[in-house]
C-alpha cells in the first residue's frame, strides 16, 4: 500500500444537480422560443388564407 491520500470518489449526485440547474432553464427558453416561432408561422399562414372582407 502506498502512503498517498485515498482517491476521492466522484460525487455524481452533486454533478447531476449542477447539470440540472444549469441546463434545464436553457431548455425551457429554447422550447418557448421554438413554440413562439411555430405559433407565429401558423398565424401568418392562416392570415394569408383568409381573404380580406368585401367593402360595401
């Protein structure tokens, strides 16, 4: 046996928590941005299909 200090084990729970705290908000923002783009494109498509009302 060597006189070196014992190797510290990796704390996967802490790594997982840090990853979740840093990555999840970015995922929410990305999802919201993609949903907004899709809704805008759908609204523009529907607006293009509707003919303007006739003037009386």
